[in-house]
């Protein structure tokens, strides 16, 4: 897996669009966690189905790339499964999954972005982030 983290120069409209994308990913994760809390027997695939329902119900959630929505639901599921594993192992405190208040990232997996050259990336989701130019990027380690 390759993870790209970089600093970029952005315009104020792009910064707002990035913040909106981050808040939407946080919203999807928190909704998935709430869905798990309210419904007994919910599994990982139920949370993936929830992403489609959220996109139909909330127009701002539809703007976020479908894979980014599912990645947010997967993050919720990983906190849920860690909760169950800690309970089985007898770890105290078990660590009940918590709602996120201050998220700082969106996980775009294979779609929603495109590298344009050695120092440029464009985001193609519905938030209109557009093209960003890197200021610096650490070396990739595989």
C-alpha cells in the first residue's frame, strides 16, 4: 500500500472544499457507528450498504466519492471490531467506540483523485477541490 501525505498550496475555496470533504467523511463514520449502536447484529457489510443509503438521503454525502464513504465506514468497523477483540481478550478498559469530533483526513483509495505530474494532484469528487500543487512530499517507502 502506498500512502501519500503532502503539503500543498491551496486557495481559500479549495480549503473550504477540503474541510467539507473531511466533515462529510466524519459524518459517515459517526452515522455508521450510530447505526451499529441502534441495531443489533449489524456487520461490516451492513455498514457498507449504509453508505449508499446516506448518499441517497443527504446530498452533501453524495458529493464524497463512494470509495471514500466506504473507507469511513470501514474505519468505524475497525473501531467496533477492536472493541469486541479487547472484550474477548479481557483488556480493561475495553474501549467502547467513540464518535469522532475532530477528524483530519479523508481516505481516497483508488478513485476520486489523479496524479497529473511530479508535483500535482487533482481531486475529482463532488466537492470541487480541483488541482493542488505539492510544496513538499516525503519519500515513498514501500
